[in-house]
């Protein structure tokens, strides 16, 4: 067995150019997959010898730390370790300068890159050749990744934070799949994992316990050469803790709006006094909206909390209009207006309370943890089976249809 540490330039990434790769052996500890062993590949030699169509890359990711999530900037910062191993190069040879050589880290690499990597502070790579002829690569990356945040349910939202891995090798020459758990007593062991203890924003978000994988192929139009590239999206899920916004925005606004009903205590014929009370409440709601603006996402569409605040302001405006004209009607009409507004306030808040509850349940990461306890989801909607047998059957199916 031999262990090599490359000294070449870092693998290309999209976005700003990555800094030169740092050398050293101080990789973070990883109890999930032991890179020092030769057990990285979960495919037998007999299976590998039949897989002659493409280079099979098994990929695992360990999230060491998640330090920053920038909702407004649409990005997140983290430290990860990526492991990739070939599964069918044991008997292959490669032509180098007119001569055939055994495949080794000196003459072949998967040419991996991150499509959504914006900048890096650390980039290290190691590779080795196992005794059975398998190539294994290890990447230690610390950097900032772009992510399209979906904030319609804010502050009861959840986000998928994704690392999109690709290869410069065409899709008809290489395929990347998730590294599956091994068969035996550890068959339920996850090969990819998240170290929750290093989650810096645990007071703001909940972090799911596992990752999900999705295989894809780029469109030919995305390349100047018209070549399709393989892609592997590795996603982790976070759910926002809404308590701060509930007790500092929603509840205060609810009670401020309720005080507008106090204007009906003023006699009906004293229009000026009524308008003075209701207009003061209206100005208070507008000032409150401006005051909390910095703590809300500054995006081009309405979030759930924006809809609540605007509905509350609209309610107060209706009260102001009612107080402006109620003097022309009878006392019975004034009482009916009070009861109607009181009922409307109650129904409005109950409706939003149900919407908040529904959004919270819809984005609950417990669903992600329960149905995604094995990494390896290829659709991001169905749970992974976590079975090597299922993975091998999929490989055979792909071979039969000529993929």
C-alpha cells in the first residue's frame, strides 16, 4: 500500500480562484469512515470486474463544522471532508506517453470540483492506492458555498444547504454515487455524517442528523464544448428556531392591534377623540414595522411574517375608517362594528396561528431525520434504503440499459 500527498494545484472550483492548497497531515478526526483502512469500497472484486462501462466513484462527506449561515447573502460557511474511491479500476490500464501503465494516483484523478464554492480558506488533498488496486481520494475543504434560500415560511422555514460536487470528466466516462454502508453488523452505519457539536448557530437553527444525496448530469448547453458532466448534490437540512421572532414581533404586534379596539370606548359622537386614538395606534404599528425591519429578510417577496404584519396594519386602517364615519350611524351600528372588529381580530390571529403551525410542521427536520436516517437519497423526496444490495442492483440495471 502507498500513501501519496499531492503537490499539484488545487482542483478547479467555480467562483473566485481557490488559494494554494495547504500541506500537512492535521486532518480533523473522523470516526465515521476510517481512511487509513482498505475498507473504503463496499463493492466486491467480482462486481468491479463486471463494471466496465464507467468509472464508479463512491463518495462520502463528513461535515466537520458549520460556522455561519447568511440568509441575506444567500451563502453558508463550513468545513468538510470529502472521500471518493473508485470501484472498478482494479484491472484497468491507462496509456501514458504511448505506453500502458497500471492505474495509480500518479496518472489518474477524478478531477473533482465544487460548483457552488465561492471562496476557500483551506484546500488539502490526499490520495492512496489500496492493496486490491483501488484508488481513494480525500479532500479537506473549508470555505463559503452559495445557496438559494427559500424564505416564504420565515420565521418557520427550513433550508437545504447543499454541496454540489462535479467532475471535469464527461458523464459517459465517470459516475458518482453515495458510498453505501457496509454489509454485516455495521450495515446501518452511516458513511456520511454531520458533527452537530460544532454547529456555531445552534441557538438560531436546528441541524438535521444526516445528509441526502442526489445524482444528476449537467446540460450540454452549460459547457462551451457541449459535454455533459456528472453532478452529485449532497444536502443537509436546517430548521430555524422561531421563538425570537414570535416573542419579539408576532406577539407584540398582536397586542398593539388589539388596543385599537379601545377606540370604541370613546363616545360615538366624539369623532376627533376616536380618530386620535386609532391614528395613534396606526402610527405605532407602522413605527414598529420599521423598527423590526433589520431583523427580517430583505427580499423581493412576502414572507409569512410579512403577511401577518401587513394584515395587522390593514386591520388598524379599517378601524380608523370606521371611526371616521360611525358618527353618522346609530349606536346599534357602533356596537355591531365593535363586535365585528373583535371577531375579525380573533379570526385573523387564529388563521395566522394555524398557518404558523402548518409551516412549522411542514418544515420539521424530524421528518427529514426519520425518513432520511440513511444517507444516500437519490431523489431528495424518498428515504434511502441504506442497502448495498439495492445499490448493486441499481448498478446492474444501469449496465443493462446501457447507461
